């Protein structure tokens, strides 16, 4: 291939330039690539592996009741127990967040449904839902905490959830693992 005019001019400009001697050179430090793309690739590989194993939880196996509102974790039947451990330890990067502070129950339910739908459309696997601890509610009791957790168990797309680590919201938030989007 023939060099472009800009390359020819540049070569002419630097024709008389001599390289620096090794003792006059500054060390070149290459920036490390961000780890997010590698983590995303790992997330996608996990999603593919889970879908290859036919992980399709059945709604008949769901237990949706008041007792689920107190649960700190949820794991869809048919999934390996280490899924929750990996979710707790940050195996999947959090790709989106929904903050439900200051919303009433109906607004929060609608916002959560829209958020889960959007997350699936974006191909997100792991999201954080901040429901709050209830400290600013009338009786200082959490209003949305249990409701959000119960609503999550009712969604086909939700494979698991766990209480977020302290630095990511603690008892006021949950990390949610979603099914991989079908190609």
C-alpha cells in the first residue's frame, strides 16, 4: 500500500532525527486497560453457561407470600447455591441502579417493573435496587423494603437477589441477578 501524503511529509520532517541514547530515555509506562470490559465478558460467559444448562425456573415453584418480605436473599429454584455467594461477592458487576426513595408503594412498583424491563432490554445481568431502610417513614419502619423483595420474586427475569454490601446500601438495597437476554 502506498503511504498517504501526511505520512510522506512526516517522514521527511523526521528524516534527520536521531534516537536518544538509552541513558537519556524516560521509561514508558503503559496505562493498564480498565477491568470493566473483562468483567463484562466474564458476566456474558456466565450468562451463556447458565442458559446452556437450561436454567428456566418454573413459576409453579415460586413461593410468594408475606414470609418472603423478611428474606435477605432469594434464589430461584433450580439454581446452584453458589450463585448467591457469587452475587454477594460482586462476581457480576452492577450495571444499573434504581433509587426508590420518596416514592409511594404504587409509584415504586411501577418504577421497579419499568426498570427491570429496561435492564433486560439493555442486556444487563446485575442491578442494584435501593429501597431505603425506612428511617424517614412515618413510624420509622421500612415500607418498601419487603414489598420490593416480594415483587422481585414475582418476576420471571429475576434469578436471585441478596442484600447489598454495607458500602453499596446495606439493608437499604438489594443486588439483583437477572436472566441473560435471549439472542
